């Protein structure tokens, strides 16, 4: 079977992977959350456009599907786990724990990487996730963790070690949860059928204008809340 490695969609996916790799290096070598955040944003842009380009150019391929998951695992699985790992190391000490126990607890943050792998593997075999997601999408989780780290490093937010661990555990659960979360995949450009998507985008734009540096975590938390409420209501109706 002849395989084309260097198609435009695959190059975009590799761009995603390289941005994630650079973000991981930046976090581990200099702890620069702002640079890592924008590298993850760039990875997310590449991740969005690789699928779009594959559909537009008619060159979707099995290798592209696998490559996409591998790139996402680095950019939106490993990198947010490393962000929480670094945040924990710089956070105020935990009360009531020895230094050895507190140091061992730091590695709990890596659960985000493990659960991201489960999330991505499930996505690859779940045919029900074409129009909505089952569980928190890994790019959203990546942006959430990096934005929190950026706020902490900038002195705009204080997160003790307990809060960092709680964030790791909660987001890991959300990644593999059964909660159906809406996708920003439009059915045409009309209002009908896209009411939730347009409303969310308008609200997100307002939040971005009002809250500026706090906007990213607030928007993602709002996305989780709206999706959870929608999923709960739909289940009760069913």
C-alpha cells in the first residue's frame, strides 16, 4: 500500500506535534507558561485546520487519523500534565504532609496524560462523536491547564498544591466521562440548528472582552457547565 506522508493535512498535523513538543520543552526548561500557552494555541489551530484541509482537498487517509491522535497526545495530553506538574512544584506547601509524601503526590498530576490517551483512543473508535463529543475534548483541557498556569505565574491567581491535584483529578475524570459536550461544528451558517453554537460564541466573545486574562479558563468552565446541563436535560427527556 502506497502511503503519502507529506500531504497538506499531515503537515498541519505535524505542525501541531512540533508546537506541542516545543511547549513541553519550554515548560521543563524554563517554566514559561505564557510561551507554552501560545504554543498550545498554535497546536490547536493546526489541529482544527488539518481535518478541514483533509475534507476540502479530499485527501483524508488512515495514516492521517492515527497521526492526528499521536500529535494530540503530545500537545493536549502530555503538555497539560506537565503544566500541572510544574504548577504543583511551584505551589505553596501542603499542610500535614512530609516532604517525601508531598513530592510523591506531584506525580498524580500525570494522570491527565494517561486519561488523555484513553480519551483519544476512545474517540478513534466511537462513531457517535462526529457532531458532539463524549467527555471533555483534549484541546479544551490543554488550554484550561495552560491558562491556569499562566495566571498563577503572572500572580493573578493562587493555587495551592491541593488545588492543583484537584484540578488534575477532576479534569482527568471529565476527559473520560460520559457527558456529551457540544462541538463547534456548524450545520451550515443559518441560525436554525446552530442556536447553541452561535449563542456560546457570542457569550464567549463578551467574556473575552470583559475578563481579558481570565477569559480562557472562564470560557472553558462555562463550556463544561453548559454541556453538562444540556446532557442532563436530554437524558431526563429520553
